[in-house]
């Protein structure tokens, strides 16, 4: 049976999915922080490129083991505007081309990123809960997408994510009240851009994807370890969601690191992500009457795989 590999390389993490379209054969995630310092310097840091190369080389070995026939690697926010992007793309072409001749990474637009995220996120959801507003909260950007079983109605990618927001606004440990207030203003301005394009008033269900959302869901369930099966398609009411976010924002990094479901690569940036989640909850509660978050473990990575198989 045809086996394909999907790779999602974002600002904070790089992830791999190998599937035959019926069964997931392998999933993996590594925190490589490719977008380290990009917001300030406009370039990929050498250390970040080295971490990404090492992870991708390991993924290539897994692809060969599973004898994949096709691979699609998507690079999102961090790779769109950097000055030394050629170094990144040469590296990915070398490694991926050793698995499938001609394979290489591609930068997708924010609109394409939003569409792929939506496709992956809603595949297992009951269409009766549509329209869905899917939010993919990444390291460098956040995609807000409205749609239903027939596809995307509207989407927007705004250049704010947990890494970018933390580097820009939240240098202290723990962040000061003034830093948090400044971060909220940035988030509100960026979300206002998205909400001019995406009519979230039409939404019936809010679906959150990516690591900030899934980690918050794990904490809301009081899990002692990260359990994807318990998190996938779970629902978190706002009266549980918002206090968890507030705790993450005000905690020190050491306190966050002690939380059982917390990945070490999210410790320093999840407070920024939690601010975005709180601001989204306020908007969706006010405009759409939504009072809970549904969390999906499936996201853009699954959308990338589906795009190869179709």
C-alpha cells in the first residue's frame, strides 16, 4: 500500500507523520526552535539550523525504514521572510532528496496553511457541530479559519505566535504585569486583523490545534503525563480553560517545567500562547456565544498528508 510522509516545520517544532491513508504508521515531534530570534534579526540562527538538520536527518531514516513513496515538507511562518532562507532550503532538499529524488521543502502562504490546518482538524468531527472556527496557534503565526463539511469559508494568518510574542513582549521570568498587558495589546491588534476577514459570529464550535492548546487541555484534565488519546477531541469549558491559562502566564519557567504534561521545549513560551488563548476565548464568547474549546491532536500535519494522498 502507498505510504507517504508529511513534515511540518514551524517556528517552534518539526513534526513527522507517515501514513497509508488508513492508518498512522509513525508520528513524531521535536522542538527545534527554528524561529529562534527571527523576529529580531530576520535570519535563521546557525544553532537553529543545526537542530533542524539533525531532526530532519533522523526523520529521513524513519522514512526509509517505512519505504515511503512520496514526501511533502511544508515550512510555515519562520521561513517566509528570512534573509538566509536559501541555506535552509538547500539543507532540506539534500536530506529529503536522499529519500525521494526531487523532494524539497516548500513555503506555503498563510491562506494555504489555514486550509491545511482546517482539513486536518475537522476530519473526525461531527458535521452537526459546524460551522467550526479552527485556530492553529503556532510559534510564529496563528491561523483562524471558519468552515464546515464543505470546506473553508474564510481564513486568515496573523504573524503572532507563542515564540514571537514571548520574544517581543515577555522577557522576564515570570513576566511582569506591564509585559503581560503589552502582550495582550499586541494580540488584540493582531486578532482584530483576522476578525475583519473571518466572520466568527457564524461559528458554533471552536477547535484548537497545536501544542499550546493540547498542553492546556492536558492540564485542564489534571493529567500527570501527556496522553494524546485523552486529549484528542476533548472539550474544555471556559471556566476551566481560563484559570489554567492564567496560571501558565503567571508561573515561573521552573514551575511550568514541573508540570507533568509539559514538554520542555514549550516551558519558556507557553505563557505567551496562553495569552492568545485567553484573548480568543473572550472574542469567541462575546461574538459567537461559544463557551468551550474542543482540542484536536490532528492539524496541519494531517492536512499535508491528505494533500499527497488525494
